[in-house]
């Protein structure tokens, strides 16, 4: 409830956020980062699934853009 008040969200919406029903906004993530000193890399995963990696690599090859790499 306290975090909801700080972020400006109601109880129901905070419940959705905490249960993964709704995603945190970038604004929320930045506030959490600043408040708790949590690294943004921890709050925002930067990994790409293997399925997406294959799709992206295939697209880059089809578009003939060799300078981009994952």
C-alpha cells in the first residue's frame, strides 16, 4: 500500500502490478530505482529469448544488414 501511494496507484492497480497482471510503467521503474537504489539492469531484464534471437538473426540476414549483431 505504501509503494502504491508513492507511485500514485490505487490498491487494485497495485495488486495487478504485484501479481504480474499489469506491467510497471517506465516511470514506476525509475521511481523504484531511485527510491531503493536498485540497478536498472535488475529492474529491466536485457536478455532476449532464444526464439527471438533466431527470428532477429534471420531477419538481419534477409535484410542483408551484417553490421548489427546480438
